[in-house]
C-alpha cells in the first residue's frame, strides 16, 4: 500500500511516500480503507520529535482519518464491513498513523460516521471539535451561565470553542479580526471584540479565558479573570516564557490549565465522539474551509502548516 512515513524524527524532509505492507489487525481491531486524513499541528510536533512519544519505524504519520471498514477482527461486534468510520487518536503513543491507503484501528478508537455527513468536513472538524469539547468539559469543567473569553476565536479550535461553549450554556465573548464578527455571532458569540484593541482596553471580566494563538500575554489574561477564574493554555508564546503577578494570582484563587488532546483518556475521547456525532448529524461543527491535497502532498502539507501562520484553510489529504 502507499503511505506517508518517516524512518526517524526530524524536518519535513524526513517524510517519505512509498510502499509499506498492509497492516495486520488483531482480534479487537478493524482495517479501514482510508479516504481522507487531516493535517494538524500535533502531526508536525510528532514528526519533528518535539512531542515525545513512542513510535516504531517506519512510522506512518497522521492521527485523524475517515474511511470504510475492509475487515473486522474476531471480537468485533459493533462494526461491519463496508461501514464508514472515523478515528482521531492514531499516530502516537505506539500506534501507527493513518496517512496510508489502509490503516488498522483499535475498535475502541473507532466511531461511526453519521448518515448524510460529508466525510471530508467531518475529518477536518474532529481534532478541533474534540479538543474544544474535552477542554471545556473535562479540563475547565465549565458551569452553564458562566462567562468565557475565546481569543483568536475565528481559528479552527477557537470557532469550535464558541459553538460548543454556546451549546453548553456559556456566555461567549470573542476576540478576532472585525471581518470575522458576523461569522462568530452566527455560531454563538454574544460579544465580539476587536483583538487589535488589546485586553487592557476591553471592559469586563471572565470565569474562563482560552488563548488559541499564544499571542496574548498571560499577565493580561490573568488580570481579566474573576475570583477563582481559569486560563487555559493550548499553545505557547514564541519565546516559550510568561511573567505574571504571583500575589494577585494566588490571592484571587486563579488557575492556569494546560491541555493537549494527545493526553486525553479513552473515556474522554469516547464521550467527545458521542457528543460530536450528535452535532455532526445535525449539520453542526462542519463549517471549516478546506484545502484538499493528495497523499503525495503530505510533506508539502506539513510544511505549509509549519511555515504559514496566516494559512486559514483546514488541510486534508485525499488518500
């Protein structure tokens, strides 16, 4: 089968396109014929070695895929041959990736694609949507009626935080470019703010703040928190450093939470998948603007993601 793989971690030049054996499946696995995979920042971190994780070489890259089941393991009762499914937790922690014509997926990491849902839009959404859901429900443990500020809200994760946050009963404020105000109001933002202003010019405080860009100073965010408020970090500033007022931080019971979906538990992923599939079936969370490439463009896709910060389309590969 054709696959995109690496023989060691490093730059995008380590990505090879070539032939590998079709993977064998165990009793609790399914073999899927992959249709589309998405390219996420975490894929570049794994490939480069920045995200330390177990891998066996040759290592197929990519974590999120949608495809059709070709074969089921002996113990599989809930899936059948010909069924379209998705996964979003492959390609790290000892599991091979999915940027290949065929992929072996553990059944407990496999989820059905709802009827009449575009598989391309689904695979483009799952990483950001699952990140947003788990961040809100398991990391921040939000309470309905509370206030959240989503910074960089027009991005992939930011827009999912807005849409899911609204559905879970949050009062959602956002910062973005003014050109995105109409879109953000449509998906659930009640208060849209121009990020050019700077937080010190913005009135109000919040129970939760999520910076999706890494470009807002942590001290500014902490100053905007209510008593016992929380800032969630899902990225880091370019210099990997922050300074803040420690006395104000502990005296007002503030918290800083970090999260990457690669450390999500199977239970968290399964609950997220159930939530997402319900929303996908209603046509929600499927609004990403796509740029479709081919399997042979796997290296180019990761290079684009690493070097073009202003690239706004979600990258997917047709296999």
